[in-house]
C-alpha cells in the first residue's frame, strides 16, 4: 500500500505542477463523458415519459388475424358480434379501414384521412369526447354517414371547435358523400402533426360499415384482421380465450388459421425505436471520448519528452522500469478519473436542464454513473499505456544527455 501511495502522490504532484497541460488533457474526457451521459439520461427520461403515458391508459389491445392461405373465411359484422358475446372480458372488436378524400366544411377544404372502425374505438383511451358523442353500435349497424373529428379538424373546417351537427362534404374520385359531425374529440399529437405543414391532412373516425357502403364494398368479405379492446387487467384472460372463441364462431377449429398477437404493440415498438435512437446518438457522442483518449495519449507523450531528464535521473538512482510505468499510468488514470467526475457533473446538469425544458422525468441510473466512472478511468489506462511504456523503456544514459 505504501508503494501505491507514493505512486499516487507523485502522479498528483506532477498534475499540480502542470495545471494547464492537465486541464487540456482532461478537456476531451470531460466533454465526451458529459455528452454520453447527458444523452443516456435524456433517453431514459424520454422512455419514462412514454412508458408513463402508455401505462396511464387503462385500455389494452389484441390483434386477431386469419391466415388467408389456410381459410377463406372473413370477419363479418355478425360473427364479430358473436365473438363479443362469447368474450365478456373485452369491450368489443373493430376492423380497420381508411377513408381518404377531400373534405369541405363551411370555412375551407382539406385532405381527409379518416379511420373506419366500430364503436369499440371509443374505448381506445385516446378518444376523449369534448363535444357531442362517439358513433354508436346503431350507427355502425345502419352504416350512418356520421363522423367524429378532432378539435383541430373542427377549427380548420368550420372555424370553431363545437362543430357538432355540421356537415362535411367528402369527395373521393367521382363519389361525394355528406357526413354529419356527431362528436369532437380531444386532439392527439398525430392530429396536430398531420394538420399542420404545407400539405395538411385532417383526421377523424367513421363507422367501417359506412366506408364499405360509400365505396360499394361487401362488408362481409373485407376483413381478415380485427383488433380487440379491453381493460388492461383483462388482457391475459382475453388472450387465452380469443383463439378458441374465434375458431368456434368461424367454424375453423383445427385449421390453425387464427393468429392472436397479444404483444405490447405500441409499447414494444416505441421502446425499440427509443433504444435504437438513444444508442445511435450515444455512439456519435462517444466519438468525443475516443478523441479525448487520443488527447490523453498525445499530452502524456509530450510529458514524457519534457521529463526525459527527470526519468533518466530516477532510473540512474535505481528506479525500476515497472515503477516508471506505474507512475505514468497512475497519472493518466487520475487525469481521466478527474475528467470523468467533472464530466458526470456537467452531463447530469445538462440532462436536468434538458429534461426540465421538454418536461421529461429526470431519472438517473446509479449503475450508469458507476460504469461511466470506470470507462473514463479505463480510457486513461488504455491510452496511457503507450507513453508510459515509452517512459519506462528510456535508457538512463541517453535520458540524462537530453536537454
């Protein structure tokens, strides 16, 4: 322990005697550590924000699809209702179909992209009705020309939010239909995103049967995939029963034609995207760590050149090669350790400010901080090996001759 203490004291003394050079050596490490840590903490905050929003929704979904290579059956309105009757643990089933066109209101015309589905869409957790109502099962069964639009869609088409009772004239090709607005729902981020820009598109929901009627399609042969909506506490029960119920109702038991996807869906997709984005940005930021490590090697190499005579004197007085090597490695490790600590403080500060600005939770993983400390110290040891070996291998006689 005494020998190690001496090495550390000697390394610290050298750092103090060369403050400017030591600061330059640490600068790259400080910037690299701060950048990587800030990115990772902000990424964790973004993930926590997304997870919090998803968990706040009480609604879960299960996708049910039919393998068209194994059956020619489709989901009809009748058998969807039969499945719902046998699945008391779900709110309902909804197919998905889109209605595109140009929508004309009393104020202006816009491109429209409406989602066709059943009344079960009202349970998806994102359809908070502010004015009027959502379309009902009766609307679906009768294929009524009704729609539910977002706040921003109402403002764009009619100039005010409470546009319940207004009519939207939707034209697609040579087909024009009038849809009555029965409800205004709260904006989602997608509504706002699509409604702005150079080519805005307004979002809304309509009965899927109405879309089929408008396009002269047979609603009994349109759908091989539906989504089941349920309370999140009932998801496991619904997933366990769904395949058997669908096979019985459609009369395809034993054909292995029903696929039930009970994965987290948006949770897993968003988490994967966040992981990829965070990893890519962290990788880019970590390039500065590599640059910082090269800086350590350069500055330490200069230090060896400047202290050649000192090294010669120490070796002539009996200092071992291993002692010289250890001292220079200790110096490099201390520099990068200190740089890592400063970088951590700077990175956490930047992350806190960024999280506060974008309203993300500020969460710090202690393990991440410890890993960063070890990484910064490891960089010093790795990039300090070359100059340390160079110092240790100096011939004492040649070193003493150096000016």
